[in-house]
C-alpha cells in the first residue's frame, strides 16, 4: 500500500482543519487515488484480522474488567526472582534487611515458615536426589519461576544444620573459596557471561571443598548458554493450584472449604488464565481464604486477576534488567497477539529501531542479526505458541501462532506503555504509522486495533497524534485505518466516538466525511444498537446533496451495510419512511442502498433473511415489496434493481426456502402491465451462472407472476396504503 503523503501525518486536529482540495468530481484526482475497497470486503477484513479480545467473547477483557473499568493494583512488586508466598516469604531470601543477611545464615524460623506453604514441582524429587549425590546443583529456569524458594527447600529437605546465602556477585572463579562453612549454601542469580562462564572445573572444585566441610550448594541461574560442561536441573514452576492449596492449608482452611473455594468462578478464571507465577498464586491465597460468600468478596477475587496482570505489565516496562529489544518484543506481541510469531518478531525489531532513535538519536540504530531464541522470548512474555492454520487469500496456510497465556495482557500492556510511559510515545506513534502503511491486511488491521486501545485510555492524544492524520489523508489506505480504529475504539469503550463520527459525516473536510461514513458501515453490524444513529448521520450527509461521485458511492455502500445490522425489518421500515417523507437526495440514497444490499449472494444476505424471517411478517413483507417496486419502477435504479433481483433468483436456485419466498414476493411486484412485462422478460432471458442450460427455476417462478390489471399501466408510484405508519 502506498505511503500517505508526509503532510498527512502533521495535519492539525479537527478544531483547526487544514483542508486540501477535494479531488475533482469528474475526471482524475490531482493525485492518483489508490484502488478502493468496497465496504463489505472491508468489513470482512476487519472481522478476520481484529484481535479476539476486542471482537470476541473476551471484549470485556477476560471477565476481570467489568464494563471497561480500570482497577488499581495493590501490593508489592513481582520483579526479579520472587518466589513462593506473600510478603513474608519474599523476606526469606536474604535480600531485604541488612548486610548480616546478605551473605550470612538464614534464620531457621523463616525456613520453617516457607516449608509450611511450599508446593513441590514435578522436578523437585529428581533435583533433591541429584543434590544429595553430587553436592553441587545448578538450577536453571525462567525469571520468577520460584528457583530461589526451590533452592532453600532442597537444602531444608536434606536436613542441613544451617543454610547460608552467598553474595550475588560471587563469580565462578572464586566460588570454591567461599564454601568454608558446613551445611547448605545458596547462590542466587549467579552472574554469567560469555567472558565469565561456569565451567565443569569450577563445579568440581566446589564439590571437593564441600566434601571437606560436609556442605551442599545450590546455584540458581536463568536459562543460559554459558554453562560449559555443566548439566543444570531444568526447573519447572509448581502448579498454581498446588500453591493455592498449600497456602490455604497454612491459613487454616479445611479440605472441604478448599474444594469449594477452588470451584469458584473467579478462582477458575485465575487458574485458567495462563502461567501464574508462584508469588502471584501465593498472593491470591489470603484473598481467597478471606472469602465469606458475599458479592463484595466475589468482586475482590475477580479484580485480583486483572491487578496481577497490570502489575506484571508495569514490571516488564520498568525492569532495568530487561533490554530495550525485549520490551519492544513484548509490545509487538501485544499488538500481534494470536498472530504468527514471525510477524510479532519481525515488527518488534522495527519498533526497537524507533526506540533506539528516540533514546540515542546521535547513534545509528543497530539490530543484531541473531537474537534470543523463540522459546526464550515466549517464556519471558508468559506466552504460548502452537501451529494453526491461517486463512489467507490463497487458502489455509499453517503458521506458528503466539499468544499471551493471560488474555488480558495485550490491553493492559498497551495501556501501560501509552499512559505510564509518555516518553515512549514518539517511537510508538512512528511505529504505528509505519504499520498502517504495511501491505499486509493483518498488519494494518492490528495497527488500528492497537490504536483503538490507546484511544480508549486517552482519546484526545490518540486522535491528535494518529487518527486524524489518517482520516484526512488523500490516500485510501490510511483513511480505512482511521475508520477501523474508530470502529474498534467504540467497541473498546472509548468515549464520544459515535458523536465524533456524526459530526464528521457533515465535516467540511471531504476525507473526514469519507472516514466517518465508512466507519459507520463497519460499526453498525458489530453494534446493532447503533444502526439507527448511523442511518441518521448518513442521511444528514445525503440531505446536503453536494456529494462527489466517490462520496455518494461510499454513502450507498455504507447505508447498504446497515441492512445487516440489528432488526432488518425495522431498517426496511425506516427506508420506506424515508422514501415518502424526506428529500429527493435521501430518497435516491435509500433506494440505491436497498438495491446494493439486495445484490449480495453471500451467506446471510437479505434474501436469506426474507426467506427465514421476513416472509412471516406482513409488515416486513409489505415494506420489502414497496422498496422493490419503487426501485424497479424508477429509471435511475431499474437496471441495478433487475441485477439484484437476478441475484435473488440465483440464490433461490440453491435454497428452496428462498424460492418459496420469491413465489410469495413476485405477485406483489407485478401490479401493472409494465411490472409484469419487466419481470417476465427477466425470467425468460435468465442465463445460468455456470454457462449451462437455462435454469428450471425461471419457469417455476413465471407461474407466480399474476396477469397485470387492465386498469393500471406504467411504473407503480403511489405509496403503500400502510404508509405513513406511526
């Protein structure tokens, strides 16, 4: 897709419009307009590529977000290698108080308290046996998976007389010299690098020293390539349910109480929402133990899950240990959640370039050719991946899809980076503009979805920095992105979107009008309750009666899509009212939109609705016949109406219910000799779609045409006796 001109990005907000001349209504525009896309195809593209947490059942963001409301987060940070338990357990690790705890003995009472609430992972027993046999054990695992607590409990289970904490700065070369005391030793997050790896020789030296003093050592590291000749114990996080059970027992709940508590809806949601860290499950336990059956207590349990997600997102973005490239990947994955992993990784590096330019403008940005492994990246993001078929224009293609295990993460993360880190906005804005110009529909749609989430948290800034620049573009692509953004922003709960679109429908800027008209077409089928306000706004534009040919076409397509929103019967009734109680321009638009909506052979079209529902209502059948008769009888719409009716016959050829409905409809369309002649000619000259013999359905439908009345001739123009209806 062609990039939007540079001046579009800097276009002022609507309060101070800078209006480029509208393309000439006859002849080519001053700048060649990109090939446009019909509204129906744009709607299919939006629904196909928008993330599930906006369009799907998770539009309320996983149940913990009620009505779009934001909730605060209480409690401490979950950063670094926090382990099992709440605030008390975090103090176990010797990192909180003074120098005496920094490299000294851990009090026995703290170890006993931790043991009372500890839940073993599947790897625990194997690790314990290796430690007993080898005296030195390296525990390798992801960040915040409870490695430190595991190290303490392994030594505690051995029955050592004391457990001592070594200084975190202890490197491999000086390790053996620190092991001078009997009992257990713990070295957490040993600093390793390419120039300072942990070698087999270091482990052997430590083992000899420990044998001499009757000691044991557990070293914890993140998954690292800098273990040369050392076979680590790959750590597995304990199951969140096991952690909850252990803490509930320690808090005095009986087995019967525990089973009832674990069966609560918010608890199941918490456990099912992905890879909970041990500290998060431990923090949830006191809330669960305090549950008293009241609605307020249930609400607190519901809110806890979202609070945990928001706290994790804040930790990711503020954590100094995470590189700028890691943070770019997390943000990119939030935009491309449940999309191909390679797409999230590719576009994350583009965001990384924008971050580098923002943070170090004097240095040229650099992207390492090779970076973290896919599994490591997904583990950092608490994400999962699986092979699934992706629907493409060429058919189903297998792709490795990545998504956050916790479905509420994308919204929480994007909201946090936009509102909590405003200094990152210039880079994020440049990146989203780049995505909006991408040639891939999935990328453009996700750019719109991400911007919609930003608009829900800060509409004014998002409109000024992104949406309005797209909306006033001379190029078609950015305007579609703006329409998609505003559509999804309304679904996300952004304020005043419908009011803004209604204003834009009559804006002085032709491109804003086009954007609003298209946005209403996309929004109404997704929010049927807005079909009425959308029709009012579109008709307000039609009453001006000064639209260009392109804008009129956009109005027709958008109004036609409203007939797939809400109650189609009510919408047909409203169109009939507009025929006889409004301006000629509105009448013309109503007829053109009706014909356009009828000329649709796709599943769920208007003909199928009429066959299934409309035929059973006398009012709806009468409204439909009135619109058909008027469109067929007015010279400006006759040809298109005949084409649409031919489409209905083709659909009826495949669906017996539709054929039965046409048998009921055609007599109402044949009230004059001209009507009869027109419809009879259409059926006599009907040609098959596949080039075969004349369809048999044409002869069957001819029998439904009653002879014309000798007292009427010419187009039927008098209003239906049922109108106007109150």
